[in-house]
């Protein structure tokens, strides 16, 4: 199906499930998919797409932030749920310097710097920001949920946002800094809930819901960002 948004044409597919109460949009490398129930009409879906068109276009552009994509001037990197313009400047410096100012990434690099070095510097930026932002969330929710992780670490993972070991050691993927604060909060509560419940049992999800009643909506939204892992 197609929808016109200014000079841009948005093509999308529709997946219908009886269990869904609301409609959700997923943007990935294969395009745009709208997940909805069987009651929503095509016209309502078109109106929904138009309403979210700016968000959809931004996320499609955000694919330039993928790890296998070159980080050069004009590319875009995700930060807290939005993609931002990248300005790469070659200058007389010894190491890559990554800063986020005035709603854009400014990256100063030595002459003839390779992409691997730039990606490592961007990863270091995400890790530093993750430690500063996520640690307070963990402290806050640990108290509210009356649980205590044995250890907290931040590392890059290929297939998950976070994990909790049998000994209650929690690891967060520092690429969480690419998604919105509300979704980061969901991941924190999800992993802390595993301290009491090691699997995804009914008791586990009841624990998550106790502290985050809208967890299902957030879980659905976070799937749209799995491409950023």
C-alpha cells in the first residue's frame, strides 16, 4: 500500500492480528510494516501512516547509522530515539573525538583515519553516555522493586538489549543509547524483574506489569529498533 507525504511516497505492508488492541508501525531494512487488528479499515491505516509520516521517514533515513555503514559527513546516527546529522572533520588531533552538540554529532578525526577507528570511538561515546544515564535508572528501580543486582556491566551485544545471569549479574547493551528514554526504562525494569523470575513466565510478566502497566506497548515499540543492535 502507498501513501504520499509531500514529495515522498511511503510504501507499507499490513499485518493483522486479532489480539492487537492498537496499531503499531515497524520500520526496518525491508521497509515499513503496520501491525494492527482486523477491525481497522484501510482508510484508518492511511490516516495513521500520514500522522506518523515524519517519524517513518526519519527512521528510514536512520539506516545510515548502521554499523556497516560509513560514518561520514551527511550520515546519521541514532541517539535517544532520533537520528541526527553527522559532521566529520579531519584535523590535527591524535584521537577521534565524538561530541553531540546543537542536535548533531560532531566527530573530529586524524588525517587518513579509517572507519573501524571511527566506529570504535562512536561506540565509546555510547558506552560513556549509557553508564551516566542508565545507572541512575537501575538505582531508582532497584529500590522501588526491592531487588539488588550483583553487578552491572555495559557492553555491546549483537542480539539483545540486556541480560540477567543466574547469579543476578546484569549486562546492558550500551547501544541502548540509540533508543528513547521510555524504552530504556522498559529494558531496565525487564532485566531487574529477572532477579526474581529467571524465565519469561506469567509471574515474570506480572512483575513487569506491576511497575510498568504499559509494558506491552513499549515492548512492541522496541522491536522497531532491533535493527540498531
